[in-house]
C-alpha cells in the first residue's frame, strides 16, 4: 500500500517521456498554478477559520445550540446531534471531533450516534466549499447558492433522522 504513490509517479514520468513531454517543466507549471490558486483562496479560508474560532471562543456556538435544542427535540431530532448539525456546514474537522465525542458519550449504535453518522456522510461543509470554490474563481455574488446549499444540509439532517428511524428503529 505504501508503494501506490511512488508507482503512480513513475507511471506518469514514464508516460511523459514516451509522449516526449518535458515532465519536469510540466510539473513546475502545475506547481506554479497551485500556488497561485492557494494565494487566491487563502484570505477567504483564513476569514472563515477566524469566524468559526470567534464563534466558539465567544460562547455564541453554545448559545445557538441551547436555543435550537427545544425545536430539534420537538421535531424528533436527538438533542445530542444539534451541535454537530450546526457546525457541519462550517467545519468538517470540527464536526468530526463532535462526532467522535458523541460516539464516546452516546455510543456508536445509539439513535443519536447513527443519525450523526448518516448526517456526517450525507452533508457538506457548505461555507467552506462555497468560500473555496467561489473564492478560487473570484466570484463575489453567490446569489442563491448559499440558501440552496443550506437547504440541502437541512434536508440531509431530516433524511438522516428518517433513514435511521426506518432502518434501525
């Protein structure tokens, strides 16, 4: 398994040599484009990370979760998944950490654990993806993208609860 990347690199170099391509020059051009893309999106991603950390450090994230939990319980969502459902559109690694914490607290086979697992696999880090893709091509007006993506995240949450209820309970 550890030889996959070196073998893949060798295949690319050998193919480049047979097709008479300047392999190293093509590599340098690709690396240059990658760095330019990084410089384009870095400010957007930095701002997003700053906003997430600000929400967590200020306690606003906990206040939002506390405000949403009664409505979530009323709709049949396990209250344990509320923090993850709110953080998932913003941070993949943060929601992953919450998922592991939820597993430790509730168990992987609990209703909340299963709903959280399905939610993690069926939702997107909406704000990150929007910032990344639109920032990469310098689009300033995202129009209806954010609303549609957040609606899809909510649909994933509802579908996660329904799916777990149908197949496991």
